[in-house]
C-alpha cells in the first residue's frame, strides 16, 4: 500500500481545527519568517564582504579576518524559516556546511555565532569550530562539514526523546547531493523502522558544487524515496515560503503526535557560488539572472504588502532593525579577542 | 554426603558431547546451591552448569574436557 | 600506585570477560535510566560475543535494541542520543567493520565536544571485538588499537581479564566522553573460538571502577620490562614464567588503557630494569609498540641498557591458512627470542 501523500493525510485530519490553521501561515508567522529571512540575507551579505577582505587581489583562502571556506545561503532562506517557524528551542536541528540561514532561524545566538565565524574566543565554541561547526546547545543546533553526517545524530536525538518520553522532534537539513550518501539511506530506514519523531529536509539547490542534480541523481524528485521507507514524502517546487511552511508544519505535527518520520524535498536556489571563490563557470548563462528575479525575499515583501498591508515605511523600519542585529553582531565579533593559542590543547575531553 | 555435579541431560536433544569451556570457580572453592559454576558448549551453543548443592567443590574434569550427557565433572561435599 | 590483578578471594566467583561486560552494563542500567544498548544481535542473541547476555530479559527491547545492519546510522544515532542526555552503549560487532562508519566515530563522536568548546558532550561507549588466531582471516581478525588510539578525541580501553573488563566498562559508561572499548575475542570466554583461561578471573559482585590512565604491574621483576595490551599481556606472562625457569626476572605491565596512556608506570619500570619488550597483536608499524618505545626514548634514553624490542603483528593483511596465521601472531616464544635479541643488541651508555 502506498504511503499517504501529505495532502491525503491532512484530509483525514480535516476535522481537527489545528490542521486548517497549519495550512496557512498566521500573520505572526509571516512576519517572523520575513524578519528571519532579512537577518539571514543581511548576515550573508556582510559576511561575504568581510570574507573578501584581505583576499584581493589574490584570492588565498588563508588570508583575511575570516579565513577558510565559506558557504553562503542567499536564496535558500525559505527552507530555513518555513521549517523553523514550527520548531521550539527544545527541538533538535542538524545542518550542513551551508548552515547560517538555518542557525539564524533556529535561534542560535547571533553575536556568538558571528564571533565563532571570526574565530574569536567569544564564539560559540571559543573559535574551535568556525563556520562549518556551529554548535548552540541552548537551542539544540549543530552542523557539520561532512556530507550527510547530520542524519544519524538527528535520528539519535529523536530516539532519545522517544525513549525519555520527552517532547521534541529532530530535523536534519541536507542538500540534494547528500541523498546519494549511504548515511541518508541508513538513517531514513532506522527512523522509519523505529517510528521516530524525525523529519528530513532536503534543500535542493540543484547543484552539488559543479555537478547538476540531473547528472548525479537517478530521479528528479527525491521525495519518491519516501516510499522505500513507507513514510510520507513531498516535494515543494519553486522555493515557495508558504508552501514550505504548510508542508513542514504538517510533517512536524505528525511527528509530534507519534506518526513517525517524513521526507520533504524543497526546490530552492543558491544565489551565490557553492563556496566563496567559486567562479561558477559551470552554471548556464542567464541562470543566475533568472533566479535573482525570483528572489524569495522580494516575493515575501510583495505578499506582506498585499495580504497584511505592509507599507514601505514599515518595511524600512523592519529592515533597519534586522540590519542592526547583524551589524551589532559583527561589531561584537570584531571587538572580541582571539583565544590564547595554547587553548588549542583544551576541550579535547570534557 | 557428596553430591555429584553432572552434565545436565535436558539441555539439548541429540547425543552430542559437550566441551567444558570455563570453570567459574576454583577446585576446592565454597559454592552455594544454584551458583553458576561452569560453562559448557554443545556445537556452538553455550549452556550453564549450576551447583546442585552447597558445599566445597572438587573438580574432576578440567576445562576443555569433552564430556557426555550425564557425565560427572565434579562433586560437592 | 601499581595494582595487582585480583587473586582468588574467599567467596570466589569467576567470570569470563563476556559475562563481566554484561554484568557491568546491567549494574549501570539498574541505577541510570539513561543507559541503553544498541547494536547488531545484541538483544535476543545476547551478543555474538556474549557481552550482552541477559540484558534483554532484564531491561526489555526499548533499552536493549537490535539494529539493522546500518553502522553509519546507529553510530551517528549514538552521537545524537548522547548529546541529548542519554548514555548509549553501542556495539561495532568486529572492529574491522569500522570502515563503513568511521566518519561517525572519528570525525563526529570524537570531535563534537572539541568543536563545541566543551558545550556539547558525547558520553557514549563503543564496544567492539578485536583479535584473531582462529582462522577468521583478514577482515575479521584485526586489532586496530593504533588506528583508534592515534586519533584525538576518543578514549581507548583494552581489558586483558574479567576483573579489569568489568571495572573499565563501568568507568567507560560513567565517563562523559566517547570511549572505545576494545575487547579481544580470544579472551572473551566464548567456547566456539577457544579462550585464554587466564582471562577468566574472580570478579566482585558489586559495581566498581578502574580508572583510565593507570597501567597495572601484573608481575614484578628486575631484569626486563615486558609491556603488553590485551592478549599480549597473557603472552607476556607466559613468557615470564618460562624466563623465570631460566633465572630471568621479568616485570610485566598491562597497559589497560591506551588513551589516556600511563607513560609514567612504563617509564618507571624501564628505568628500573633497563630493558624493554613491547607485545602487541596489532600491526607493528605506526602503532602501540612504537609509541611505548618513543615514550622511553624521548623522556630519557639513558635508562636503556639495550635497544628496545617489539613483538607485534607484521605489516601484512591477516592470512587465512593456519600455518601462516600462526606464523604471524605474537606468542610467548617470540618474546623469548626478543629477549635474546635484546641481550645481543649493541649496548651503550651516556658518558
């Protein structure tokens, strides 16, 4: 028997008042999502500027106030806000090497996150993790630089909550490339067979560095893989914030009510390169221009204008507040000191 | 009166022999009734031998000895 | 200070290492509801190597969980559960299988505490079987102590007897860091692959800890220090017995834990005897034997009266056929040969 599509499943719940509410974002949710998208985007734009400091004219990754790799999430904000709109601090999220938008939406301490990206001692990990290893235990957020590595731990967190009889769901964000890792398959099966409160969110930005999804993946729609695990699967098209919010809400509620795991793939866009420094010669001409025209933040702004009567003046106010959060965090990071070098030997064991 | 410690006859069906894989007490040790005193193995399956009485045990078959069902491997006095 | 392996007590109760491990886990599970066990065949079967015998009956299937053959998933899940307040004890059936899930172990479990500046803890125990000698061939007989001990962020323990096995397991479960608990199949007490009787020793009924980073001097001596780990300890003790008959007094040290490593006990012994032989069933190059010798050499090479010797597995994949496997394995006679080489090796002193 085919597992239910999310629509069929939600139809049977039509009696419950909650389900209808979940289908459309509330006014509060819309503004919450918009603000987080703005903070996310302003953060990525500022980080991009700072990242390039010291890396011109020669782009050497080792140089500048933010050395190493950098993977920005411009364009993928809907994935983060649409899902995290339904999550509480106690819910667990694991993310990828492209974590900032998810971290911000999950409520990670922004000052400490930026300080960590700068490698300062006031950072979330005292500088030991950096941009790809952001851990905030207060809001149960972690991310990793290894493709697919976050799947197992998220399943384990879901297992832990179920065993302890405690509330909470676990969400693993992965890219569409990670679906082809064994770690994905094993974790999905384990979550399904033990019926855990776990949701897998695939951020499909169409590219695994320079390899298009159509060249790497045997099927165009990864949500069909849900059938292999006997669980509901859904694909969101075209980076639609509202649709993500609807579908994720259903999946998360299902998990909270003991209904087990779900798999959601979101067709989204990466407006910047895979990593900073990526010349992106592999992208077809005109693709980026086409995507910029569909910038999800502009789409959201337009919706708030027509649905909630947001004026330009109010919008400027919101943007100013969001920009200030980012600017304050960056200032905090710049003002903070580096840790003492010998502190590298500490915190290997607790 | 000494009580014999024998290989149980109800642990496996065939007439296969068992091997004593471990004595879990030393020769001359004091044991209590029901105490786990040895492990035996039939093919790949391990079974337990427990003391039929309390007292001081004398071991008559060492570890790695091959024994038949019902064979005496020690006595308790 | 240095401890002796427990000798026969008044109310003697010997356990195999398999039973000792299961008993330690059970004692912790009775008092700490956050401890649970996951792995392949660890529930109904009680573990292929007997180390979870009786746990399913006592604690039920919620806490004693058989898993699918999905090491990456359940190793990763152990990390996630451990970071969320549980204390998982997870089994990697054969250490040789680490290849399919090593990312979750060395790159995730071992590093998350550091990456998070100590804010996230991973209190998990990974128990895994090591060792060969019974023709299980190259993918089921390895020790790999060096591989795990070499990488930062995980503690590594290697019990040689049931008393240590129980104490080390208790300490491992209570430790807030990831601990790799490497038990040797030939010491386990499983009849179907032969066992070293010296590993089955008296074990007290109550729970007790053996601290990590404390090697045990299991035999005192004056002429040569023989350092062993796991099965190597038993080879060393047998060699020492033979040497005693020849008038040579050997001091045997059981390392017990590789991370943290008790370098002081080893150094103090070698400073006393001046001669060192290291015995390890893991591959020779880039491993435990080199580490022990380097420990002496870098601290004070002048304590040595002769060049240290090592008896370890050669750098070859483990062969199947019995003559080849037995040729390659360390054994007491090879230790005696090493002692002869040691005496013959050119000696020198600092002037």
